[in-house]
């Protein structure tokens, strides 16, 4: 059963709200995907903070009209699942990782920073580390000199301990 006009307006408003704050949209064909696999994909998307939904293409075209994602409207045909995220790489990463393990999900296109990406572009976007991973690496790089200095001081202190103890024993015997 189809949606009535009020329900369609509600869907367009909901998707428009997601698109207004999003940095990335990725679309994939999901033909033949089993419900259990789709449920697993949705759970991964929720965990990553990604809005993931199967929607009518005409409603999404209306929602993205006039936004930076308007160029993606040309790619919206066939049975598609839409992945929308505020994190620039999360939407691409969720769908790309799932597509690696399930051949029924085929990446089709995406849009980031006003540019439409093909399948290869979405895959390269997915290969970029997330913000948290990059911050962790930066913190590790910043802590490395301090950690190295602390280890050097500890090694120096340990190497002097036996010499001090030997000098104290020699004084005690004499």
C-alpha cells in the first residue's frame, strides 16, 4: 500500500532534516538482500551514527533539491538504500564494509562536499580513517617524545642504582 500525501510530506521533511546537517550521502542497490542481513546492516549504521533507510527515489529527490546533494539525484534509480551521515566517512564506511562481506549490496554512488562520487570514489572515501582514529594517531604522535624521554630517564636511573649501592657497600666495609 502506498503512502498518502501527508505521509509523503512527512518523509520528505524527515529526509530534508537529515540532509541539512549531513556531510555525506551514499546510495547502494540492495536487491536480493535478506532481511537478517539488512537488520545487521541497520545495527552497524546505528552504532556508527549513520541514518540508513530504504526510501522512494522520488521523495529523496525532492528532499535533496536545492542542497549540495542535488547532483546525486541523477543516480537515484532502482531499489536503493540511502546512507546519510554528519561524519564525512561514516556513511561510506558502513556500506563499503558491509558490501565487502555481502555481494547482494552494491555501492552505486555518493556525494561529499558538493561532488558526486562514483563507486570507486565512495570506496576511497571509506578507506580514510575516521575522525576518532585520526585524533588517536595524533595523540600517539604527540605523546611519543614525552614517553621516550620518560623511558630514557628510567633507564638512566636504573643503571645508576647498582653503582650507588656498590659504593655504599665499599664504604661500609672500609
